[in-house]
């Protein structure tokens, strides 16, 4: 088995462990930045990579978006299906990575990348695929921990987030993935998180909203 496959399997098993309990790891409510930005858009088709337990997918579906979510975690898929049922909406949610899942070029009106932290070996190719899958005029909404978040996590582990610098983001890195976009917002800032069991406290994030 190649190294990327081994890494992905180890990741999936970690996330299945986290999502195996009854509570929702990051809560049932959508991420605040995603909610604020999505409400400004006309509903269409949205791709939601690394969607976890479905809090953001269910919110989007409730606004009328046709949701295509994916994640490597089978437990994430199960919890997302439960949340969708509870909220009376339908979402498409596939388990896997972009080595097996294929989407069409210019298929989506929006791509949501909310704490979508990928292993270093996949990051570049994933973001170039997301860019390709978005229609011209489509929008990317991204919030993720910044490289400066490491010190926040060290002083208060309850805020969560990856501990590997390569998995975290910088504004320059995000700008390079979406260099063909009109940027509505790109910044790094300190925010107070209160999301379920695992994102609580002050953290440093990158926020990006841009139009292809
Ligand atoms: C911090 S969680 C965020 C979940 C969700 N976006 C949210 O904000 O509630 C990160 C997610 O990335 C997923 N993930 C990690 N590597 C992945 C990959 N290569 N492909 C798809 N999903 C991946 C994990 O399974 C996990 O659900």
C-alpha cells in the first residue's frame, strides 16, 4: 500500500473514534463564518469536502442548496445522515477521498472548506481539484486554523486543531490555491470558538471568501 493510503486509513480511524460517540464533536449548529457567508448567496450546488458530522451540510440543505459532501469517516457519514433526518433534509454524502471520488469540472456553484485540514501530501492536489470543480462565478468559503494557531493550542488544548504546521494554513497559501479568484475577504484573525466538544477557546484562523 502506498504511503498516502496508509496515512488516510490512520486518519479515518482517528476520526471514526472521535465521531463514534453520541454527541456531535463540533456541535449541530453550523460554523458562524460559513453561516454568515452562505446566507449572502443564491442556493445552487455546493461541494462540502471533509464535512465530518454534517453540521454545515444540513444548514446548507435547509437553505435550499443541493449538497454533495464527502469525508473519509464512515462514522461522520452516519452522524450526518442522522442530523439530516432530524432536520428533515436530504444530503448526498460519500465516504472516501479524491483518489476514488470524482466530480465534474465546473459542477458546483460553491465549495465550502470549513476546518478542512488535509495531510501535507494531499493538500495541493485537493485544492487544485476544488478550484477545477467550481463554476466560473462560483464561490469558495473557507475557515481553517492558521499556522499561528499552534501556540493557541499549546496554551489551551480545548481549542483543538491540528498540531502539524504543514496541515495548518497561511493566507499566502490560500491565496496561491485560489489565485484566479476575486477576493472578497482574506485574513488571518484571532477568534473565540465555541463549537461542540472540541473547538472551545481562542484560536487563530484563516478566513477566505472569493469568487472564481
Ligand atoms: C476538523 S474536522 C472538520 C469537520 C467539518 N468540516 C466541520 O467543520 O464540522 C476535519 C475532517 O476532515 C476529514 N478528512 C481528513 N482527511 C481527509 C481526506 N483526505 N479526505 C476527506 N476528508 C478528510 C476528517 O475525517 C474530519 O471529518
